[in-house]
């Protein structure tokens, strides 16, 4: 029985989106066409690949077994394209990069802009989400993460370490009691994460350093920084984000300093795809350089004033 790659492509899109409409958007096809193609593939195989429910399309047992074969076919086609096309000087196609919003807002724009300038036919998509990405469902081709994943067919490469310090706006520090030691923080408003929306233990900064109550909270790093810029209180800020917020000054930089790491997570099979290897290399090198540049540019003496 002959199977067509286009049918497998549609099957994979539905499996990853868990919906006909979501797959249609990803493939730029109308939902009715996607539904007909899935039904035709099921008839050809003589098996139901999906179980429809109010939550969407979930893979059946047969669909789970078929998924492994379809993904191997996908990798074979990608590898064939790489081999026959050779390693072109410029990168082409589409790549989707997932990242938490701190790195997505303050690191990836300048890095990806530079990559795009050198590779004008490469389409780069940055997906900023405050959660762990599911690469098995192809939510992204690769993802910047804060921790090493505990399971999955994934490859993990440490990118770099980065630092965080407490910070507050000049106006806030001027109009509120002085902060000379950790105990003084009890009289100040604290900006941080919404506790039940912390998706990675590495984000639980206050529990590690000073377990005080949070007065103003958000699940977004960018929102927290903007809250601090507006004088909402005191909170932890990435050192690499400080140059983007000139209103902020460091608070107790010697007493409260945190160190974290970024990791690049990829699907295990993608290590055979040279195009993605090249993009991953550019991304890792770019993040390392940008973190070093921005942290070196932070004027610590001025930030304490």
C-alpha cells in the first residue's frame, strides 16, 4: 500500500495541534480539506488514527503507533533535502524558536535580527510563552529553557549562565524607606511571579532568597519589569534586561544575587538535520555573546545610587 508524504504531513499536523482547525492554520489549508484528507488516510490504512472529543483530536492506539513511522518519514525527507541540496551558504525555510518571555524580549530580538539579516530567505518565528514547550508536538523546532527536561526524546545543550539582582526605580527608592539590609525589605512592596503560575522552579526567586509576601505579581517578566519601572516596588531583574530599563537601580547587589542558566532543547531526531544544527549554533553563540555584552554593560556603581 503506497502512502503519500502529503497525507503524512497532514496527519502529523493534526497530531501536533490536536485539532483539525489548528492543523489547517499551520498548513494554510481549510479545516474541511484537512478533515477529508485524514478520513482518506484512515480509510487507506483501515484504522482509526484519532479519537474525537470535546477537547479535540487525540491519537488513538493505532495513531500512536503510526506517529512513530510518520515522524521517521518526516526526518528522512528533511535529511534527503539537506543531502541533495548541500549545505547552502544561506539558510532558508522556516524555524520556530520557543522561549520564556525574559529571553524572548531582551535577547532573541537582536540575535534573530542579525541571523535574518545574514539569511534573508530564512523565516524566523519567536514564540514567547510562560510555560515549558512540548517539542514532541512540534510547538517549536527548538526551545530556550531554564532547566534540563526530566524526560523525552530530546537533546539538551547548556547555553550560558546569567545573573539576576533585586532592582527598583529611582523614584521608588527616593520616596520610600532606605534598604540597607535584607531585613529592610519587609517594609517594601515586592514585585514577583504569581505563585501558582510559576512553571519552573528556577523562577521561584523569592523562595530561594527572601521569602516575603508578593504585593504585585505577574506571570510575565516583561510586565514585572514595567511594574518596577512605574514604581510598583522591588523585584528581581535579569542583569541582561537592566540596560533596557534605565529607570531601575540595583538593590542590595552584594547581599542578594542569583545565578541561573539557559539551555537549548531540541527533538532528538533533529540533530541529523544540518540546517537546524546551523541555526542552533547561531542561536547559542548569539545568546552567549549578548548575555556577556549586556551584563558587562551594566554600571553597578551607578545602579546602586
